[in-house]
C-alpha cells in the first residue's frame, strides 16, 4: 500500500510524506512510514507506536540530492506485528 511517482527533472528535492494511521485491534504495534528513491530506502522514517486502538497522522521530510530524470519515488507504510485491521489511508 502506498503511492509511487516519477521525478522527470534532475535535481535536489524535498519530499514530504504524511501518513494517516488508524490502528484497530493491534496493540503495542509500531507503524512506520518510509520513502524509497530510485530503489534506495531513505534512512529517516515516520514512526507511530500505538498501545491501544488509536488514530494519528505522522509526517516525515526527506531531502534527496542528485536525483536523475525518470527516478521512481515510493512512499509506503508497514506495521511491526499484529493481526488486526490497522490501515494507513487518507479519509479527509
């Protein structure tokens, strides 16, 4: 789950990821939002730890340099464990 887009112009970029997280029946779970640029995971992550059913919006900013034309960017989220029905989505 997530979004992918292509950067068409070479350069340096500021990328924003905003993750709308809703944990349902997942206790003590960590949800991580991350960014991949040209197949390389960026080291910074957006992190949310839920102790009970909770909802939160977390954000992270990535500064990437030397991006070449036709580079694919992916924003993704994953949870650390659990069998609940937690989601990452925008309902606004």
